[in-house]
């Protein structure tokens, strides 16, 4: 079956614009995670969903970041009023259930804020 | 702050040698540990996971876990140039994984 997909693969935007990043998890996976990875850095946890609920939003860097998940499937990460420091690769992962289980990663969206 | 620590490297080993990658974690409540491999410009892919103290072998890879010392390691035997990548260690924390910053491995011919 298909893996995790993300779109767009690359996004270049101007400072102050809003962007939406999309993640389509593996079918049947109830847990969905968003991470951010800056150049040469590790994975920074942003938020995770169990179904359509987000029990842990602790990693969202500011109130400019928000995410939603609908139908227990597709998730959208929205960054409002983008700043240059938001430039990074945004990775989405899904797992069958939350917790200590294997997470399968999508290819990521490379965001560049000019 | 729950943390997973790794030496950033690079760790350079000759082809055919054993590469040893190490990781420590701070949360004694963590039960599951994962090693992911990330090639440059690509997303992470799972190499191995381990839940129990001791060793777990899968082909050329062996994961080792010592919960008393809060230490996880990954051994790669007969290292190949294709093993050159960044290796990320992760520990579970409630319903998510906490990742280390990764160790860059370079295997030279």
C-alpha cells in the first residue's frame, strides 16, 4: 500500500505570508505526527493527533502554528505570518496507534521563507 | 525536559569494520527505543527497535539496551559505504517519540 505522502514537496514563500502543508498518512493509521527539522539538526516534535484530536500540542513553537486533522486521515499544518526562522523541512509521520510504535515518515515539505 | 543524547560525529570507519553508535536517554519511564537511518535529503527510515534489556540482532545490525544505565547502542557489522548516513535514536515518551540529534556515520572504502 501507499506510504505517507506530503504536499507540496517544496514551498517558497515570502515573509509574512501564510502557508499550508498537507499530510496524508498510511490508511488505517490512527496516530499522526508533525516534526520540524532544520538544516543539520534533529527532529523537533510539533504536534500529534490521535484520530482527529490533538492530545499533545506542546511542540508548536508559537501561536502562528496550528494543525488540524479531519476524518481521522489527512492533516494540515498551517503557519501564519511566516518568518525566516520557520524555514525548515516539515516531516509528517504516522503509526498504527500512538505510543511506542514504529512511525513511518513521509518525504517532507521543504519550506523556504524569503 | 525529556532528552535523548547522541554524539553528532562524524564517526568515520573503514569499510568492513564495526560501527558503534551510542545514545543515552533521560526518561526512566521510556520503554521502547528506535534507531532510524536518514540519508542526506531524505526522510528517516526505521532500522531497528528494541524493548527489552540485552541485544537484538537483525542481519548486520545489533541493537543493545541497558535500562539501568539508560543507554542504547547500535552496532553495524561489516560496514559498507552505503551505510553512510545520519542515525537517529528515539525513545518513547507518553504517546510520542523523542529523537536525538543524530550521529553522522561515514564509511570510507
